[in-house]
C-alpha cells in the first residue's frame, strides 16, 4: 500500500490466499478469506490503531482499550468482504474444469472486483487499501484509470495474482510469460511515460494554499479570533501573488456566519481583492454540516457541504446496531450535504471535496461531469501521526487526477498539501508539519475521459462474466 514497502508485492500478495482456499469447502473458504482480510486490513491500516488509542482517545476522553475495540471492529467488518470473496471464489474454483480457463480467470477476477465495489458502498463504505492504490507512483500504469477507473486496475492486478498461482499449481510457463510481460511492462512504461507527457496548454491559473500546521486538538483550545489570526496571516502573506486561497477542512471549529470574525474576514478579502475557500461547520435549520465556504469581499458566495461522512466519527451508521460506538464521535455528528456545488472564479469552474471524500471516485467524476475544470480536496489529517496515513490519503488525489484528467490540489492543515497534474505527477508538495502559505500554478481544462462518460464499466463486465460462467456450469452439470 502507499507509504509502505514496495509496490511489487501487490502483484502476488493474493497468492497465499489462493493456496489457502485450495480444495476447501465454500464455508471454510468464507472463514479463511475473512481471516486473510482481517490480517490484510490490519497491516495496511495499522496507522489507525495509534490514532484511535492515542489522539482520538485523548480528544474524546475514553480509555485506550475502547480504541483497540474500535480498531478490531473495523478490521472484522472490512475483513468480512474478503470472506465473501472466498465463498464465491471457491464455489467457482471447485468447478473450473467445466469452463474455458480464460473465462474462469476473468470471472473470478470479476468476483473480487464486485466485492471491492461492495466494500466501498453504503453507510459503512470505505475504499482504502484497494489493490490499485499500491501503484499510485507507477505513473504509466495508472493511466489506465482514465478508461477503467481504480476498480478496473484492481481487476487486472487480480488476474496477475491468479496467473502466478496457476503457474505454481500447473507449471504453465505461458502464465509466467504473461505475468512477466505485464509486470515488467508496467514498470518500464512508468519509467519512460513522464518523458512523453504533453506540455501544459491553455492559460495558467495561480491559486494559493495555506497549511497552517495547527492540529485539531490545538484548534479546540483556540477561540475564533485566535484562529482568524492564522487565516489573516495566510491571506496577507499571499496578497499580490494570487486572488484565491484555499484553507483546510475545519479551519474554524464553529459556525462563523454573522460573527465578528466573519465581518473581519469579509473586510480583509475586500481590501485585498481576494477570495478564500475555508472549511468550517455550517448550521442551517438546526442541522450542522461539514462545509467549505467560498468567501469574497461581499460575503459568502457559495457553500459545499460534505456528502460522504466518516463512519463513527462524523456520523453514526445503523445506530440500532452500532449505538455503543457513539464514543468515537469527534466534535459533533454532521448531516450529509445534498448539493454538488460547483464554484466559479474568473470564469473557471472548480469543486472542493472534503477529506474522506477523495477516496470515492464517483464523486470526483460527478463534479467533472458537472463542469469542474480542476478539483480540490481540503482535509484535516492532523489526527494521524504516521506518515503512512498521510501518503495513503494523498494517493487518492493522484488517482482522482488521472481518472478525470484534471489538475488536483489537496490542502491539509499539517500536510500533505500538494498539487498533481492530470497524468498523476506530483508537481509540488509542501513539507509536512510546517506552517506554509504558497502558490500553485495549474491549467484548468474541459477534458472528459472515457471513465467520466461511462464510469465503472468493469462492474457490468464482471457481472456478465460471472453470469456466463454460471450458465455454462448449469448446462454442464
């Protein structure tokens, strides 16, 4: 996974699972797969354990063992999807002699891909630790995501894993040749691809980004006027360098409308002819939203409220089942937003996603289809002490940039703040845990990719492949 060892392991990491599922019943495979999933998620998301037992536990005042309990619950829930895969994989694997081998390879890859989709769906949905994430720095390989998305890339990675397993099982050197060609080609193409990237075209837009280096725990001890000093510093520091500045998620920890801070902010922006995107909790009709406000010298011009809330910390999913885990709530539970706001600045349209939302490709695709010419995510990652967590989150912005062929900017309170071009190159990146206000140059565009137009077609292809193999099995009983 991003921020961990080499990406090479992703090409054969599932092989031990295939051996564990060999010659077993579907029910044993469910538990073997579940056990594998628990280990896989626990390793790839190890950084969440110290976050829960240290930072969130201290912030919320609950004992450390409850943080451990929450982590165990997470890996059990996430790991169960691998158990579902094990069940259906074994069902088809134990009957694979009745179907063409190519069809079987593609259909079991389809099963894994569908399960990955389900893992990211619903109130508990999370797409982290997807196989495709490991390749975020393989710039040549990830160009495929502009056609097939990260699920399509996951489909291909699974096929390589299965072909390696087939080689060990049957000594099919043809399988080994295909694997070697794919893996070697991936790294070679990724090495040479940057030399063929077209130069930037169109008119450049200079934007500002402020990384205040203030943790969420520090902000909760500050009043609005103290926080405003950081905002004022960022605006004044970038005055004359840009006319629009992006601040992180939750820059203010309470509603600022009709407060002295609000009027001081508007006066400052008017004086310096500036605009600012600032994260704060907005309140409407008694409901609280995790929002990004677009402010200028006239006031607030627009607002986007987060659609996809983090389970347990920002919203409590299925309270009848998980009500006991309400202790994980941070400041407050939020109401999900309803509007897909597109902001406009000097004739350029852009969107601002918030934190966890960059994990979900469908949302960036929605904004692109609605006219966004560059994409921004503002986030609060100060909860995480391990750099692995920061890298895994930033990797999502790399994937979203390529899927939509858009410049992507991430602005975080303590890092990682950076900019990515439409081909997934990390063009610039602030050092983490430093107070920085600086500018990025980007080139807005109206490109619509194949993925933007058709989405995750690989899901429908997977369903078709599984159905086709099922029909063959029925008629060859």
